[in-house]
């Protein structure tokens, strides 16, 4: 059981990426100008540029500065990125309480990846955060039910996470039918490595 839950958290952590707006600004100067003028979308783009080093020297402090500018205007990507910066300690000291605070704001405004982050942080050991499988699975469920439109290639990692919740009976009562349903959803967009993991879990369900 514990091994499979670890696969859910570790094996799928890096498989999928949320879709960001991107390419709002024609040039770096235009982006800077629009960000300084108060455009939350341009502020997010500046944050992403400094986060990745695209066209600028990589600088997590400046990335956080711009993400927070966008976040206080209610931009969901800005809200999520501020939470993630606190979780990773990029541009600010690590602080899981603050990470959850910002992620929840993004999640309540419909950000699927922020819901996934909340599920993730409540399902594993974290400084200052008590494991709460029910809370985790509820966030995975909310994210999964939004579908895959907010994720690259439609591959929402919450499909697999939610299936594991039903498989283990952690957070929700055991329900093999629901576990199979969400595993099949995950399989629709998964890569070869992830498909092997999905098939392994499907076989375990069908054999018990």
C-alpha cells in the first residue's frame, strides 16, 4: 500500500505541467512596460521569464516580486506561483502555511493545478502540515473533475491521484469501480512510463 502511494506522489510529480497564458508580450520591453503599468498577465509573464531565465538572467527574487504583483490582483497563476515559491523557498523563505494560503486562493478561483498542489501537500510529510488524506483526496477530486483542459496535453495528474485514493480507501471509502474509471482517464493522456504504472495498478485492482 505505502509503495503504491509513494508512486502516486513521486512517480507522477514531474509528469504533467499546467498550462499558462504565455506569449502575451511581443517583446521583453513591452512586457516590462505593461507589467509596470499594472497588467497582471504581463506581471505573470515577467515572473515566468525570471523564473526560467528566458531572455533575462534567472532570478527567483524578481520572479517572486512579479508573481506577487499579479497575485494581489487576483490572477490565478500569480496566486499559484506565489504559493509554490513559498513551498520551494524560491525568492522567499520556505513556509508551507503561506504556500497553502496562496494555493487555496488560486484553487477557489478554479485553478486546477493549485488544487493538485493542495492535494499533494496534504498527502505527505511537510514541515508544519499534518497529513490529512481526506483533505488531500477532496482536492484531487476537485482538480480531476475540472478535466484536463488546464494541463499540457490534457494530462491532469489528479486523475491518477484520485484513483489511488479510491484504491487505498484513504480519504474516501474503497471503490474499485471509481479507481478504474479515473485510471482509465489518466491512461488516455499518459506517456509510456506512466501507462506502465497505470496498468500495474489496474492489474492489482482486478486481481484482488
